[in-house]
C-alpha cells in the first residue's frame, strides 16, 4: 500500500485528473453545440461521446481517490472560451487538452510506480486510452492523404 506522503501525492494528482476530465466534459459539450456545416452530425456525435467518456474517466479517478482515503474535488479544471469554433480550431484545442490530461496520468504513474498495483494499472490503462485518443485527434487534423503526424 502507498505510504502517507505517497498517498497525499496520489490524492493530489487524482484530484487534478478528475478536474481535468470534468473540464473535458464541459469543453466537449460546448464544442458539440458550436459545430455547424455539412459534417455536423458525425462530429457532434463524436464530441458528445468524448463528453460521456470524460465523465466516466472523472468517476474512475474519484473511485481511485476514495479507495485510498481521498476526498474528490468539486472543482473543474481550467475552461477557456477562445471563441474559435472552426472544426480545425476545436480539434487543436482538443489536442492540447488531451495532452494535458495524458501528462497528468503519467504524473500519477510516476507517483504510484512499484507502490500500488491497482493504481499503477489504472494509470497505465488510462495512459493507453489517452494515447489512442490523441492519435485519433491527430489523424483528424491531417489533410487527406497526409500520413505524417500532425504538428501544430
């Protein structure tokens, strides 16, 4: 089991993850309302799916928090309204948000590595999901026919 200082660090990172994931719920919901044009239906569906997934991820982080004696935060991560609603702008903002979340899961992995199998596996599973999600967004940002990864 985690030692007290490690537990406190894990609680802090898990709360950060929970706040980021909840910010993603708000962000993806907002984006889904701001999509217009010919491709609206599939993009809105994808964004709403991401909002649902973010809520699930926030809940899982909360479960991990309470498992180790933490108190889930009621805060939500940073929300910025850029007033950019072009699909490309939305996807670039999404990419940035997802990279921040991925970094938080790596931070958790560093805190719990070789100290808690449950938390370590949770962090690894979430890193895998986030990396796949980042790849999906990266591919959406590429021009048709480009095989090289998108670079901002």
